[in-house]
């Protein structure tokens, strides 16, 4: 059984979908979860955690704003001590064919999905190095591995996370810190609920396991990589995609 008792954990994008379920699962494993999102959007997540007997706290954080990240996370670390587990999950999409894509759409996606992970990791690493322990888990996407029409910005940001993580893993390994990537496939979220039945059937037919993934599938992988059982795994991409990309 995964035991994260007492581990101070930051989950970005914790207000919904994969982030929300991951925050709950980490709390169930004993972690103290800092559920980060803009404003108080992660309050419902924390309410669910505390109602189930776990420990959680809302962190108002805009990962696309480096100054905000620096200020907020420094305050959190000063108040709680070192953050030991970082889950960079926050992400957005602004899909459009490249010839029609606006510069703002490119920059918004890259600044949130890629630069946001860099900024959070840079601040949190200081406390991890001091404690000589850390787990950094970046949530990428199968789109970052295989590409997708209309998502050049999103694919670039998610592929960038893979290269970023592998380089970071080499840098911090001597300090007892691991860095890994999880690359989900098509997961049951608010976005997929809006799909037509025909579209859903088409996607499911492409998945060897014959179904879309659930946020719990991803959260289980996160909990494993955050645990002591994964202490000898670093710089890796764990694909949670039902076999759609092999």
C-alpha cells in the first residue's frame, strides 16, 4: 500500500479533472495536500479531502505568472517547511490550426503548461535540495508524444515537459530527488463528456484496451511515482493511455 504519511505535497491545477482526483488520492495515502489553482477554485477539492479525514489547504496560484508563483510558494514554504512532492498538472488548451493560431494562443499555452512547471519546480527545488528528498512529477500528454491536428501549441508544451524533466532528473539525482513524467491518453474529463457518441466511439476504437481512461488511472500512477516504491525511477515517461501510443 502506498504510504505518503506526512509528505507535504503541492498539486497545481487541483480544481478539477485529473488534478482534483490526484489531490484526493494523495491525501488518502497520507500526504498533506496543497491544492493549487487560481483564486479559491480548489476549495471544493480541499473540502472533499478534509471531509474524508485528510489534510488539505487551498493555495491561490497562477502558474502563468512567475512573480505570483515565486511569492506564493515562498510564503507556503516559510509557513509549512519544505515541499517534498510537486505535481505539475496545471494546463490549458487553445486549439486551432497553426495557420490560424494567434500568437497569444501559442504563448498562453506554453506559459501555463511548460513555463509554469519550470517556475514551480525552480522555487520548490530549493527546499527539496535542503531536505535531500523530493519527487517532481510533471503531467504531459500522449499528444506531446504523437502530435495532434490543431494542437501545435499544446503538443509543443507537453513535449517540452518531457525534455525538461529528463534534463532536470540528471541535475537533481545526486540530491536524492527524482523527476518523472506521466503522459495520459484520452481521459474522462469535462472535455470528453462534451463529445458526441460517434466521436467517442471512434476514439475508443483506437484504444487497444477499448475504453477511455479515468482520472483515477492517472492518479494511481502519480501516487506510485511519489512513493518510496519508486525511489529508483527517474527521468522516465510513464504512459497511461490504454495502449493508444506504443
